[in-house]
C-alpha cells in the first residue's frame, strides 16, 4: 500500500512541476526581481575595471572555394564529359526556362549524350542485341547518369521543351531519358524556330 501511495505522490509532484514549468515558459520565462527599481531612483551598477589585454594576431588561413563534387560517372573521360555537359545545360534550362540560349545548349548537350547511348547500343535495321542493351543500360546507370536523367526530366517539367526539339534519329533515346516526364510542350513566348536541324 505504501508503494502505491509513494507512486501517487511522485506522479502528483511530477505533474505539478511539469505544469509549473510549462506555465513559466508560456509566460515568457520571467525571473523574479529582488531589487525594486523605481523611475525616480535609477539603479547604479558598479563598473568593473577593464584591463587591457593584448591578444596575439594570428594570420587567418586562406579561404579556398570548395568545389561541389559531382556524382561519380563510369570513368570513361568522353562519356563523363558528355554527362557533365548535359547536366550543366539541363540545370541551366531548369533555372531559366524558356531562355532561348539555354534551350539550344540543352538540346545540343542532351542530343550528344543520347547519341553516345544510341551508339553504344548499336541497334541496326534488324533490331537491337539484348546483350548490348544490357551493357549500355549498366554503363549509363551511374550516379551521375541518374542525376542527369532527373535534371532532364525537371527541364521537361518546366515546359517549353519537347521531344520534337531533338533530332529525329535521337527522339526515342531522349524519350527513354525523360521517361514520360513533362507534358506536351507549352510554347514559350518568342520560342518559335529554335529547333535544331532534323536528321
């Protein structure tokens, strides 16, 4: 019985303390003042002596800009350069959609990237070799490729760019990169005639 009584008393004490603490915080955490201050008699505070202290002047280390690390590619210098250029151009278009220069740069860079992908698959009139498709899919599935595809999709979501802006021979490859993102292109103001020459 005494255990139950102790537990009840402890619970009541904790409740009271918790309630008081919350009420104190809700009131703006006022602190009790032991010195009565009146407007007629200002409070004087004794000034502490200030001792001169000479701190040694240490030279500051030079500030170096830390480059933002890109995700990893597959290590092939040519393909990694195509990935980076396409990522930069797509990012520029996402940041300034309907900009004519950004659109042309994105279409060119993504076309080069899609062409490298198509060249590696080496599909002919008789179709594609599934082994080459698997090798190509693995090669173009690096973290940098995944970020690039997301950025290309984000650019298509901004509108003003469409599959029809790309060369005819690469449209199916670009469509695979976009993976259904975006809607039919909503024309940007003054966007007429910015398509690359078609194959």
